[in-house]
């Protein structure tokens, strides 16, 4: 977490829950309980940051301004409307959590009929989300599940965090920009602003202040149109030894213009694209090798048959196909072990699959 600062949470589970992948990308095979264990130990909490995110508890004071904005109405209008129309239900649910302990959405269900669309929350769930957004309650996940368990903040956050001084909104926003700069190394203003989903009109003047105080340094990067920023003294590593499959929800690829600028890699997630219109597949992960993105791989976990399905594998222009296929197979084998899948099945989509299948048969 020191390197990336936060981990985005998402419901997509075609391969593995997206919040698990950033750890595998950086650590390889590891115990899949790391995030739940860190949460149980009071090291992580969840809040809206770059979408829903696992965050180090040290960031809790830095997000108080966002909770205050939510209390003033900066949230999904439907949540605010339900909370305002049913203040007694808001109080009852909040009091239940504070007095009786954690709840899940099913504990406060108010709907009598069947559920409608995916986000068709009933009033009880909507009020839980309202209280979560305003910071009156917080949440944990059940293991690596997507379902939230709602808690009083004192059940989740250490006393020293709850009692820590709350910075002003301006100071908190500056600290978030500095955290983004540490995570990204070198970045444009837009990159830094997007990292914690700040507002450009507010954040851009703060970048100038951080430069004037020497906390950030302005630099130019060859081929970049915009001025970039970095923490003074940031050093470029002499060698980069990386082999990683990266989730579509990884901080490395959040900002699509940035990865085009840094890696010359055009990337769009195609989950919501009709199958016949997809270029690469449903759940496509960039494959990083050294300091380049060299391929993209369409993956799925067939848990029933204990098989990692490689539905497609596509090289980027100018790469050594033999080298990329060898390294990719090693990464896929490690991933299958990590996920507890006994087999790997190579499909027939993409220019790397034939070589990949041959290597797999001979391994």
C-alpha cells in the first residue's frame, strides 16, 4: 500500500475480485487473506476515493472534507432524497449499528416485492449507503467478497486515527496530490488530479502552491505535451525487472491518457461492449514486462472445472513473440497456482496463442 496508496474495489469476478489483483501483480503468489487480515488488524478501511477503495487508515483524516461534502449533498441524488424523506429510518439504522453492532444490507431490507434492476436498492440499503458516504458509519468486506458489512467507525478504525487532528480541506487536498505524486513517480496535473478523483478547478491552483513551497517540482518529459510534476529527489530506477498481469482496475491503468503517454498503449475495457464488437475480449489484462506493456490477455477462471481459461493473447507491435510467450506462460502458471486452479486452457484468439499453447504442452 505504500507504493500504490489505495486499491480500487469492483464487483467484476470473471477472473478474481478486482481488489485482489493489484497484490498479485506486485507480489506474485501470496496468501489471499492479506487484505481481509489487514482490515481486521485496523490497517485498512473503505471509502470513496478512486471509486470505492481499500485505503490505509492514515488517509481517514484526509477524506473528512469529502464526507462533509456528502453531508451537504454531494452524492448520488437518490440517496439524499431517500434519507431526507425518511429521517426516522436513518436514525433507526444508525442507532442499530452503533448500539447492536454491524449490519449487512439484508438486515435492513424494507422492500416487500421482488428486486428490479441491479442497482435497484430498497430504502434500507440506500440509507446504509447514505450513512457510509457521509462518514457516519464505515464498512468492511466479508473476506474478499463484494458485499459490505456496515460498522460504527469505532469498530474499525483505531482510536489514534479517530482522534487525530482533521486537516483543512485545502491541506487535505494537497496531501492527496502529494500521495498521488509518490505513487506515480512523474505525472501531469490531470494524472495527479484523477488519482483520488479531485476536481481540477480546485486542485490545479494547489499544485502551483506545492511547487512554490518546494514540495513538488515541475519537470518536462520528452514527448509529453503538458508540464509534469514529481516529488523533489525522485530517482528513476536503473533497472526495471517486472513481469505482471494487470487488472483493468489497477492504478497503473486508471488514467487511459496516461498509459497512452507512458506506454504507447491504447486500452479500453470491453465488458460492456457487445460480444461481436469486442476487439480483444471480455476481460482483458495488460501484460507488463520490464518497462513496457507487451501484450494483452483475455482471462477467465472456470472454477467449476478448476481451469484458468486463456481465451485470447495478443502481442503489441515490435515485441519478441517467443520471449513474451515464455514469460507470459510463467505468469499464467503462477496465477493458476495462486487461484488454486489445476489446469490452464489456451484458446484460439490472438497472435500469441499458438506459441503459448505449444510452450504449455511442453512445460
